[in-house]
C-alpha cells in the first residue's frame, strides 16, 4: 500500500536542465508555479470542507439517522490525508522548479 501511495503522488525527476533558460521557458515556469499554488489551494479547500463536514456529522445525535460518528471520523481522516498530500506535492514540485532556474 505504501508503494501505491508513493506512486499516486510521485512527481517525476527524470529531466536535467543543461541549458540556459530563455524568456519562453521562464514564462512557462511562472505559469507552472501559479498552477502549483492553485492546486495547493484546491487541496486545502477540499481538506477544510471534509473537516467541517466530518466534525458536523460527529455532532449529530439523531436516532432516526443512526450513528454517523464513524462517517465523521472518516471525513476528518481524509481531511488530514488531503492536507498532507497537498503540502507534500507542493513542496516537491517547488523544489523541482528551483532546479531549472539555476
């Protein structure tokens, strides 16, 4: 399972930049940085929604709905997982982009 998780969030590291970048490449790097930040914000937004939904489900005490606390715990767990994956992917891609600017 650990290998599958690493494979799902892996960012390739196969390219080596040996040339000086030109304006077109610089602009492409800037677009990629902005897309990376936008993706991080999407992960954080999803994480926040899952956390809020999970915590709300944990506080429901209605007998007709049954026990929803386990659904709340799953939501909060996934919230934490999305947060960690989003920050991890952001940091890895940011580190890769810094290699090209040298």
